[in-house]
């Protein structure tokens, strides 16, 4: 158990990050595409963490509305614990 003097860390599983060119574009996507229901956290003025299981749905929604996007998948790696 962590004492109250220690900091904390949060590790999210099965998430995706939506990173936009500007705050205005992210705000437009959240308001116009109803993406806010998938948002777990807003990590900056132009980036959000979303439910990773909704990645395909979000990509289809962006494509259907004509918003350019790029999906970037990282290769899974075993963490170096040393």
C-alpha cells in the first residue's frame, strides 16, 4: 500500500490515444462526432485517451465524416524491469 507522501502512477490497458493538430480540431471532433462517450482522460489540449476497443468505430466515424486520420500501432514489447 502506498503512503500518502508517495506519488502515484496510473497504467491504462486497452486504450488508444487520439492526438490532433490543434485544440480546435479536437474540440470539433468531441462535439461533432460524439466521441466524448469513449474518452477516458484528456491528457492535453489536443490529445485524449479513449477506449481501445472502440478504435475501429472511431476510425470509421472519422472516415465517414471526411476527417483525415492515421492509425499508428506500436509493436508490443516486454518492459525492461532492470
